[in-house]
C-alpha cells in the first residue's frame, strides 16, 4: 500500500539497539522493588498500584488514587476514615511502554524531567542540584520522584518520617528510603550481587534503587512487536485492510504524525489540545487555582500555558482513559476531540471521567467550570485545527491504534510476582 505523496513518511522500525541495555540482576532486583510497598512512606502503596500490567501499565482511571487508597485499578477506592485520600492524583497515570528508549529526552506530562547539564548531574529535574549523581538513565531519575510525592507514595504530613523529610528538602527522604531497603533481609545481598561497586549492603543508596527500578521497567515493558512494527520491517500482510487505511490517514489526511512522529510516535514536544479540565491539576507554586497549566508550571513561560507532552503510542489501546487527565475513556473519544476540540468540549460530560467516588472531593472535582474566564483561556489555547473525517475513517484510525499493540504485551519477562497483594 503506497501512501499519498503529501503524507508524512513512515518511521524506521525500532530494534533492541534503540533501548538502554539493562543488567538482568539489576532488573530482577527492580522487579521486587516495583511491587514492594517498602518504597512508600506508610508502606501501603507500590509503583504497581498506579502502573499495573492488568491495566496496560496504567491504572484504568482518569485521575489516580494514590496514597491512602485501597484496591487496584478500576476497583480502587479512595479509602476511609483518617487514612482516606486527601487529593486525587492531578494527572492521568501514563503507561510505561518503551521508557527505556535511548532517544527519549523528556519525561512527565509537563516535561519537568529532562536530560540536561544545567545542574551538573545530567538532568533538569524538580530536585535541581540535589538530585544525586550516578543515575544511569532518564528512567532511573524518573523513578525517584513518585517516592517523594505526597499524594502518590510519600503520605501526608505527620504520618511518617518520609514525608517529614520531604518537607525539609526534596532529597532528604531518599537516604531514609535507601536505609529501609538495604537493611531489609530480602534485599541485603541482592544489591551486592547486582552492582559491582557495592561490596556491603551499607553502601546502597537511592541511586542503586533508581537504577534497579529503571533496569526492570526497561526490560519488562519494551514493546516493538506490534503488527505495525512488523509492517515497518517489511511484512506487508501484518496489517488488516482497515488498519492500513488507518495508517494512511494517520500519516496523511488526519495529520496525526505531525506530532506523533518518528520511531517512538512522539515528537516529545508540548501541545495544547483544549481537553475538558477537571481535578486538582498542577500549576505554579504561587498559583491558587485548581487548574492545570501544563508546561508553564515547569517553564514559567506564558506561551507554554496548557501545553502537554505528546505521548508515545505503542500499546495505546491498553492504556485508557486518554489525555493528560484521562478525559476520554475510549480511543474514538480522544480521536474525535483531536478532530474537533470545540465540538468535543461542548459535548463532553463529567460522567465520562473515570473518577472513583470520593464525596469529600466532589465539590472541587469540577470547580474549574465555575470560572468562565479560565475556561475561556483554556479553550483559546489550542494548537490543533478542526479536520473533517467521516465515521468510517475514524473507525479506521481506531483500528490502526490497535495495530500498535505488541503481540507479546501480556507476556512480559517477569510478570506480576505471586507475593504482590493489592
């Protein structure tokens, strides 16, 4: 099938060489840590609670239920009594597919972690110069921040020593977590065996923990075996007829590849889509609004307001809801929004948001809609123009999204340990 002359070119196929090479022993250690609540302030939540394979390495929710919640995925609830959640996670939990790619240079919806020499440690991050030396990848640096985020894993003030240390300075909690891990009998010798420079458990720092977590995620969720990948490698029978039509639209008339470009299907840049706003959002530290200003919260530049990083699309059919706040539960919904954001915003209803019930938060979940000026500001900040596709063409685009699902996405090297108790 040949693409129109005006279409974006198809990307080159991905290969193992495009990904960081992880030490198997470190990956095995990271596998244990990923599913262990030892890394949370109150020892009651793991990385897997927001990034579980059963939900495509996300959680199936629009906005997650972090520290204080109970259960897993779409069955997770906001907790009860004094331990119930105080706030929803402000943004949708992204999938973890292909985060070990060498070409990735920017992480998080707002890009607040990136490769940089600005602070002398290889990264521009919320920890600035306090991020420790020795982290071997962007993924290793990323792994450290949920551990010290109050509503994700650290806990609330006065509940534990981790969150107390975080309020002193962001890096103050990492040594406490590292001591927890290295003095746990099940980890003591694991680090000695996995890291050549570690001779005794007392040498283990948060750096080795981050590197182990990154090694695991890089190995576990590398996905380059979708039908689309097979097509790029020369198997012209790998895609169904609707998927081929969807691919032609993606790289042509629908203009999806203008942002979802390159082998990773992301330009790693920031774009405003005008998604329906809700939830606590993330904004600048001095900003009292329950809103999400996107990239501007990191850059403090007005031109970055309401712009969010383009997500990669491998296994996207597994990782709904969609958008930086999970506004749309289906691929069709998010595609239709891209095609006509003004119409989609007018048609959107709060019932589409996948938000576990928390009556004490209901008053603020959609409070942003009471601020007409803010809604207007967000509606005017759009980097996409309306396009017209018919229902059959939209169905073909959805079919192509399913062609990005890895054939072995449910057969990862490690899997969920039997000891994991959600």
